[in-house]
């Protein structure tokens, strides 16, 4: 691929920062954009002296202007964990609606290709298992999680509308549970929650009876799948995730064994509309992109745990309490 100019929103987030690394490694020019609602400056600190990287502190729900040509846009600006989108529900809705609209307009003006980060949450609490791209989902539009689920479903709809009506080149990746270095330790998702509790010597909190399932994809595999999808000529949604499913109860036992701690699992009430099953059917990604995950859970979890162990004591005990008042407008 020839040299490209790439805009990545949510660049200081977990996946966004890894995407910046990947495109710079491939030799491209990268513009990162973030407003640090949930992103962290340390995630892109290693890029500050890279001549091919520049950064714009900006909220994508506001008008976006980029000087000069632009080849690719990757829209990864969105709260992605329950602790975030339950605290900033309005911003969560706005970033996938107004933000996506702004970026589609930019893509149209620049004749750029836009890839949006959708999610397995569009399937809601699925009645089909494993989940294929053809499944329309089972989502509670007015439940607490609806602000995220419906934001992503609308994002897909407006993206396809611009593709069909304006001829904008678009790609849609449906991301399943992803993990690895640079995840926020206390962001409410199961892997950092379990690992944080283990490192602090706390019991691991399992919601419900622990028989709900998840399928965890290591970040390097996820980035590879996203990269291949961007370069493909396919405009409909594609699942990118690891199909190896595990119950949360069994996963908690794996974490206790991995960390070598003496904790036990404790059980609390299941949150409203928490999905009972989550497993991607990746047949399309295999066929279309010649992609499937390479990193096994045992290897990936060791790498992730070593990252969390390297954090300072302040980061280990840091809560995620933050004043989001100005964003809920």
C-alpha cells in the first residue's frame, strides 16, 4: 500500500492508540484526534516525537476540519465500557450520531474511506448463537445499556445511508470483547476488573450465576482484522473477534490461577440487559479477509496481566470517578 494520510478518532483510547501504532509502523502519516473524556495521554506518549504523527485535541461532535488531503478515517471515538456510557449517556449517543455524521461529511468532502467501530452490542442479548452478521439483534432501546447499543446501531445506519446515497467508501467492523495492554484497569469491563481485583487482593466479582459467556480477542489480532477490513472492498458489517467462548465463572477461575492469588469469586445481581451469550461467527472474516485470531487466551492473558502488574500503585488503586457533567448536555 502506498503512503496514506490517516485520521484516527479516539486515538488516545485503547484500540485507537494501537491503531496509531500500526499505521505508523506501516509508514503512513497519522493524525490522532481525541478529547480525553475516556482516553489517556500516556497511550500516545510514545508517538510524540514521531514526525509522521500529529495530534488534535477535539470533540468529534463538533465540526471537524482537516487541512489538505485525507485518504482514510477510522472512527474509534466512543465510550466503550459500562462505567463510561452509564455516566455519560448523552455524550455516548452524540459521539456515534453527531460525531459519525461529521466524519461522514468529512469523508465525502475529502473522498476518503471511512471505517467505523461498531460493536457486538448491536446484537443486544442475542437469541441467535453464535452471532452472525445477518442477525438483527435483541436490544432494549430504553434500558440503561440502550444508549450505547442504539448509538452503535444508528451509527451503522447512517454510515450505510451515506454509502448508498452519496457513494462514500465505508467499512463497518463489529468488535467483540477485546483485551490487552492499555486497557484502563478500573473501566468496568470483565478482564481489567478481575485483574485489578486480583492485584489488590480482593475477591473477584461475578455478576449473576456466572454462566453467561464471553469470547475474548487479543488486541493484536483485533488490530490486524480491522486493518485488513479497511483495505478490503466490502462495505457491510464484519464481525472481528475470537470465537473461543468461556463462561464468566470459569474465566474467574482462570484469572485466579493466572495471578496465583488466594481470592474467591463472589456473586452479585446481574445488571439489567446484560447479555447472556456472546460469541462471534467469524466465517465471513475468514472468507473475506483470510483472517482469524492467532493469539490464544492463555498467552494473551499473560501479556495483559504483565502489563497491569507494571502499573504504579497509584494507578492500581485509582478509581474511575470523574466529573462528566459538562458532557451530558
